[in-house]
C-alpha cells in the first residue's frame, strides 16, 4: 500500500483546514448545508487495476443497461491522480433544498453518483477520509471555488517539480453546476378540448 504524503506538503495544503475529517466509514456529518470532501490517506490496489476488475465484473452481469450504467461510474476511477483529494461536493445548493451533509454522506450507501468508485476503492485496500465544513449560504459556490483552488495548487506543485501540468481530476461527473436552480414550479398542462359531437 502507498501511504499518502503529509497533507501539509501537498497541493491541498491549507485548503481544508476548516473541515472536520474522519475515516470514511466512521463519518457522522451534521444535518446542515455545506461542502464535503473525500480524500485518500492510504492507497491500496492501483486505481486502474481496480477499474479493470470492476468493469469486468459489471460486464459479467449480462444485462447491457446495467453494464453501461456501472461502467460509466466505474470508469471514473481512471480520473484518480496524485492529488489525495478525489471528490468535492456540496449539500443544500439550492434555496429550499433539504439536502444536508448527513444526507449526502448516507447517499454513498445507496444512490450517490460516486458510490461505486468509492465502494471499489474501499474494498481494494484504500483508506479514505470524509471531511465536511458547514456553509449555510451558497454551498455550491464554495464547492466550485474549492475545486478551482485544488486544481491551481496541483498545477503549481507540478510546475515546481518540473512535471507535466495535468491538474487534478475528480471521480465525479465533470458537468458544471447549472447557472440557475431548476424551476420549482411545474409547467401547467392544459387538458385537450372536449368535442360534444
């Protein structure tokens, strides 16, 4: 297993000082809005080997729809680079949202977009930490700002070491947050006219 370098000396140094971190499986975040982070503290089987094995198992199901879905999630393991930060997310992004840090954490057990890569890492000897910070106003904005700062730190660290500047990639969906929250009011649908003939 490969132990991660000290958090103090890596690309994320200082970025997560306000976060409370614990072992992933032992996390007990509050029922509040905020930002959460998953980072590695010790690596097990190389991520690409885990991906290949997991994708092979997904293919053995024999159900194309399930295989396609699982592979789209498991292929995210290829995105893990040298940075220990592998996921940054937020809870309660939109006004009126009932999502909380606790709720988002529990979703990793049943429906989170990154649950399959996380499960694959945990079952392959990786030790992960789950961290959170309460952000009552605009947690989505705080999430995006942290992602940008982590990427800048990784590029700066790589440039200082004379390495290619690949930046950090996360195991999450690469789509950006929408500029506006979805419209909470459904569009009314008019019934078809009734003919009396």
